[in-house]
């Protein structure tokens, strides 16, 4: 399945347009802190849009 087909399927299921992913990154593991929570800032720095 392509990202476009995935987006179309999610939109057809009622997901808001802003919530439909534009790209998909597959990683082996997610960065976590000692308590086991996902480090969202690290993911944003690694995969987020470049600073404007």
C-alpha cells in the first residue's frame, strides 16, 4: 500500500485531513526515556520538517 492509498483510506474512514500522514518513517525502535515513555522531541528533531 502506498502512502497516498493509506491517506485516502483514512480520509474515507472520517479522519480529519490534518491528521492524515504525509509520509511514513519506519524505525527499528523508538527512543525512550528511563520510564519507558517515547521521546517525542527526539523524533521531531530526527524526522520533523527542517527549520524554516
